[in-house]
C-alpha cells in the first residue's frame, strides 16, 4: 500500500510539473502574439498615389497557396500589399493557406502564430524571423547534508565544470578541474556516501581519478592512457566503512565501492602479499560483519568474471576467462583419507562439476583444475563426505534347538561287537555284554537255562533332544556395506544323455556329465550406524539341506528354510532371533514273527521305536562399533 501511494504521488507530481510547464509556455506565447498585434497596427502601407495609410484601412487581398516555401510566400504578400516585409531563418518552413478578402495584418498575424514566428519593426519595415527558444540552464542534481556529511547525486551527461561548481557550493569543498576536462560529460548515481568516497566513485565511474590535496581540496585528473599500472587510482576507505581487527576479521559497509580498491586496502592493512595479473573493473555494494578474508573475496567475485587463489602466501587476482591469455586458473590436489577415490567423481553434484576432475589412484587423490572459487566449493563438499566410516564387528551364533523324543522299547540282542552309543545330549542307553547277562541270570536263579556266548550283547535305549551350535562366525564390515557368510556342502549327480547317430543304421550311444548341487547356510547382514550410536541391521538368513534321493542316480532333494528381518539395537547389545521350525515323526517295530505281536512277549522278543523330532533355528547377534 505504501509503494502504491508513493507511485501515485510520483505520477501526480509528473502530471503537475507537465501542466505547469504547459501553462507557462501558453502564457509566453500569448504575450508574444499581443506584442505582434500592437506592432502590426502601427505598420503603414502605400496607396496608389504613394500616400501612406494605416494597415487597417488597406484593401483586402486574395491568396491561395499550397506547400509554398515561407520566404517566397512572404515576398508575394509584400509585393501585392505594398508593405515592406523581410524574412530570415525560415528557409526550411513550408506554408499552406487559402484566404479570401483577408487583411494584411491578419495574414501576417496568422503566419506568426501558426509557424511560431516573431517580428520586429525597423522604421516602417517589418522583419519576420523564427522564435528563438532560450536554452534551459541545467543544474546538476547534487545534494549534501552537513549533519550527516553524506553526499547524494544523480547525474546524466552533466558537464564536469558545472558538477564541480555545484558540489563546491553545497559542500564547501573545493574541486579543481583542469581546462581540458571542463566540458567533459559525467554520469553517476549515489544515494548517500561520505563526501570523499562519493567524489572518488564519481571519478572512477567516468574514467577519471581524484587526488586529495587536503580535507578541503580535491583535484580531478585524467588517467594516463599509456600507463600499465592497475593500482594508480586506488580509493581509500574510512574505518567506519571498512575495518579489520587484530585477528583479521573484516567488517564492511560499502555502497558502490571499487572492488580492486577494496582488495588493495585490505591487503595493505593485513600485511598480505598480492599480485594482479589483470585489472578488476568492477564496482559493488557489500555489507558484511565479522568475516574472514577468503570469504569476503568469494562474495566480491560472486557473479563476476574474476577470481583469485593463494600460492606460497601470495594472493593472485585476475580474470578467469578462458582463452584470454590472462586466465586465472588454479590446480589443486585433494587427498582423501577415508574414502576411495574411485567413486567420488560420480557423487559430486552436477552444479559443482564445472571443473577438470582427474583421479590419481596411486595417492587416492583427486586433481581439480579450474576456477578457484569452484575448487573451493568442491573442496568443501569433499570435506563434508570424507569422514571416518564406522567399522562394525558382528558376532553371530547360529544354533538349532532340537526337541527330540526317541524311545526303543524291547531288547536288541546280537552276536559280535556291540554298537557305539549315539552322541546325544540327554541320552539313556544301556548295552549289556555277555558276562553281565550271565551274572544277572545267576542272581535270578536261572543258571539252568545256560550261559550266553562271550560275543553276545543286549541293548536298551532312550534319547531326548537339546541345543546344537551349528556355527559361531564373526564378521566385520563398514557402515552401510554388506557382510556375507556362506557355508555348506556340495553333492554331485550324473546326468545321462542318449545319443543316436545315423538314420539308416542308427547307432545309439550314451554319454553323461556330472552336475553339482549346493546346500548352504547363507547369512547376509547390512549394518547402519545412526547419529545416536544405535545400529540398524538388515538381516537375511537362508539354510538349505539335502534330502533323500528318489533314485540312486537322481539329483538329491533340497529343503530350504529362510527368514528376513530388520532390527535396531545399541552398541554391544545382543539380540535373539528365531522362528524357522521343522518337525519329523516316525514309528517302527521289529521282532520275532508272530511272537512279536503278543503283548508283553513282544517287549522281550522284539522292540518298538518311536521318534518325534522338532527343530528350531535360532540366531544370536551382537554388533560392536569400532571407529
């Protein structure tokens, strides 16, 4: 709303100024025409007898012309009316008129009004000439506030001599302009700068230079076109607009300042070595607080064709335009500490790839060549991603819980060596040899039955299940990378092919190849370390085992169990995963024919086997972060 009010006010002011100018011009023309009428009324003509008469009493004339040069028209009027009329300075004007019974005074008055003419009387001679418009005296727009000591100006093709005079009048400062520069036209605009800076900005903008003789005297000079020095016209800055503390921290409040002058001033105050390979023709406004020198340089050169870099503690400035012969191109080797250089060029954003990027695998480094500012941006990006990647050690225990019940009721006897006891966790198994059996028969009073031979044995057995530890691997991998454990066995089978050769008398042959199948336990884990030191694990486990072959030459069967999970836990914390179940059940019996079917006797003369098994695969996981 405020902007709209200002705009309306501005437009109203423009209309008012235009209206005032139009009214002033109309008033001036009205006075001029009144004076012409008075002068014409005093002009005399000659009658046919040579006597003088007033122009109001002269005989009317007839006239009709189209696009006739005005001087010729006036001569014809003078000849026909016997009036002494002369005209000058109107050669380029053409007139058109068609009058009947017109008076001479009215005709001359019409021409003066229509074609912006004026006249003068010399005795009885009328002299007509174009109206001379007085030249407008343009006053340079220069303002100065003694309270704030700030100078404002808005100049457009103003003469330097008038600008200097106006500036001296409003500020009291003497500005000396040499004779060759008095008519020099200058332009420029500042909304408010300290007096000295404003004068320097005006000179620099218009290809001039200013020298300060004292606080009240400045001298404007032309730059030497033969000079090759880039530093001969350097502006100075007060501490209130450009300051540097003892730590090199910079604060700047500069409006329309010369970039090259800012750089030189800072380098001199900070004691820095500097070198310009090409001039920097750029002006800028900058308002920063407590920044370092390199940051300020990046801001000054942002969006410009100029750049910088520091080599051997020397700051070098210039243009970065390629093919100019003065291009400021830097090269830098960036050594990576925690990342492999192979994949780095792929992850650099497109907006930062305006450089030549080469890999140097021997030193795990990148070689960057191009604009120093772009190199600095890429270096900052590489620093942010070249961080230590956590190493995670994962301890895994893979076990199978077996819930198994095996009962063999009855006696198993035989001749020869007794069978070995199976390896179970909670077994009950008794194998009785010949001497034990003979002693037992004697104690029972059954010696008359006889004795068993020395190689006779008798077995009674019962089994239960337990926990079987299948594997206890320890894996290590980097954050976000997959760790894989794979173990198993391979079985082979024969694949037979029948070949028939020939058609009339075919010959049949047989060939075969050996094929393989794998049954493995595969564990895949991908760890992710969060900022709060928690660890997220993507876990995938697959277990396969061979089953019985349907035929001797058939491929073995494979039974597969797998699960996939994602968990989160703290560093060093252990978690138990499970859920892959498998069960089996079988029942068999053996014994003497017919007798083994008789109750009670079948326990003595036979055996019954009941086997029920439940298997559950379990997984214990413990991750540990190692930086």
